[in-house]
C-alpha cells in the first residue's frame, strides 16, 4: 500500500508533571527521569523527522517545562524547520522562560485548562495553586502575543463549565479552543466511572459547541472531540493507524499513537537504535493496522471502513480484549452493549474520589 509521510510528531519529552490529572493520557507505567532521552538524541530525532516529511512538532509530556533543556529543544526544532507547538499546563513557565522560548522560535502554545475556577481546576489537576499560576502564565502569553489554543478536557465533574471555558478562551486572546470530552485511555480508563459524562451532559456539550461555532465564527475556532461512548459512530482515531502522525515516548520508543503500549503484543522500536524513517515505513507496530487486511467483520464489509477505519485500536483492545475487533463504541459492534452498560450504569460510584496520576 502507499504509505504517506507523517504530518505531525508528538514528542513526549518527559512523563514528569506537577499536575496529577485523573484523565492523563500517559500510560499507567510512567517512564522515570533516568530513562528519558537526552538533548542530543531529541535534536537528532527532530532532524530525522524533517527528513521524513514531518511538518508540525508538538512538544508534550507530562509537562514539557519540566525539562531544563526545553528552550534548547525548541531552538533545535525550529532549526530543523519544524513548526513548533508547546502543549503545557504552564506550571514551570516563568515570564523569562516564555521570552526565551519565543526567541528560540516557538510558534504556538496549547494551554491546558482543568477547570474554570480555582476549586475545580486545583481539584481536577490535583495541585493546589495551579490555577493561579496558570492564569498568570496566560496573561504573559497574551502580552507577548504568542498564538494560543486553550485545551479543555471535559467530563462528568466539570462539563457544566463549558460555556465559561469558551468565554475564557476569548478573554485570553486564544484563536482556538479544543473542547475534548474525555477519552478513555491511560489514567482516564482507571477513572472511567468518576469521569463518565451523563447522556444529558454529552448532548448539552454538542449543542453548546454548535451554538458557539455559529456565534463566534471568524473570532474563535472550536475543535470538538465528542463523548465517543455516547455516539453511534466510532472515532477516526489518529486519522488511521500509522497514516498521519507518530509519537516518541520519553524513553525513545516510537509509537503509532499515545496509547499504543496498551496493546501488549506489539513490539516498539526505539529512536536510540533505529532510524525514524525505517520505523515509520517498515516497523512491525506501524504496519500492524494499516490498510484493512487486519479487519474482522463487521468492519471488513462495512461501507464506512475507509471513513473511520473501524475506530480506535486501543479502545478495541481495552474493551474487547482484541485490537483487531470493531471499536465497541460503534453500534455495529457485537460488544456495543458493553459500552451502553457503562454509559447507563455508571452513576453508582461516580462520586468516588479520583485515582490521581502518579509517577
Ligand atoms: Fe491508539 Fe486510538 S488511541 S488507536
């Protein structure tokens, strides 16, 4: 098959993070600092990414500002010719560091928002004082005029704050807001009952987003990730496995998506040992679910198989125990009743305390 080059690369610089969000998409087994790639290996990876055809680099984590070499990495990414986006909680970003990042060529910031007030934000982030520091950083970003996207992850406990989050994005001068209803991977899967939105919340969110898109046309772009347990159609995860993007984990493993390590039989190669282009084109894990030869029924004969690729492989693994199964969030899946049970029967322990992410 014809494999296109990747458009984007997510560099998970570290799993260290001052926040402890219960929906963190990092794996349950986090990589410790001793296993992180050093500056030189990252810089070489950025050059290899450019050679491979990558256009956009997303510096992420954990919290990327936990890396002391963040400014150097940003400069290296720009030198390699990559559009450089920083995905951050802003904890650890001082005014001076922001200036250094801008001078190094940072193009864009995505700032995470855990809640629209101190109580919610610090509760969800598991970090007292986090909201205040974030608001200070948002003011510095606005003063410097760095292009900003506000990233919100919404769930059962904070979905009522969506209208205020949209207002805040405008007040901060953001050009875009990403409204993502929590997706159940990593730590979110562990907190599924606590985070699962009600049907009413999921419907409200879609309505609020649709109205805001009309009202704010030309002023604010709204990207929306709906609650996939509440939809009939599975998500077109990663734009197709191994087709549009790749991730490098803090220890150097190169992954087709951030949750790929939850598929236990896949073998991942490391940027320490192999060239990025070889991993992308020839790697076993990258080729595992490309195309549609791997599909089972009902995907195999489904008219939508080229639209949604059977949904998310990691979700199929998590719910069906088989990464080649139809994503059970699809109503055509024989296991769709398991998703419906979760949605309808989740209220029992929704008030249980969060299991916070910890390293
Ligand atoms: Fe891995 Fe969807 S999160 S394919």
